[in-house]
C-alpha cells in the first residue's frame, strides 16, 4: 500500500516517539539495512538477541506508527520499512534546514 504524504507535526511526533526507544531504533536500523526485502521476525530476533515477546511489542509500536509494514508469508511474518514514510519524515525534519529563524516563526501557532 503506497501512501503519498508528508507528515505534519502530529504524525512526525508519533513516528519519532516510536523511534525514541533504543530497542526500536535498533530494530528499525536493522530493517533499513535489510532493504526492501526486509527480514522475518525470527531473523530479527536472532540478529538482535531480543526475547520474542519484547520484540513483538516493539514491532507492533513501529507498525502502528506507520514506519514499518508486516506481511504474513506462510507461518512467518516479514517486516519491512515503509521507506516512503521514512523519507517523508526526514523531509519534514529537514524541509527548512538553514533557512534562517525569524521572530515571527516562533510566534506562529502550528
């Protein structure tokens, strides 16, 4: 499912909160390295040495945030990064990079 969107402040906050845990960040970075093929849950667990119940919790949080996709393949579940969502988040964070800060910017309500 492809979603063309730029995250707003609320969506970015949800995504960043999901990445704001060291274990989830490790999972996400591993899946970024795995690329578009992703990894199944068992392989993630073996790579990161995370208990299955703990990993399930972290995968669920990343999936709810929209940064991760899970798809069943027989008895296994494959996890992949939603690269469009990741790139939209990075674009949101950097869209005004080095453009200067003006007083009126800080008084505007988002």
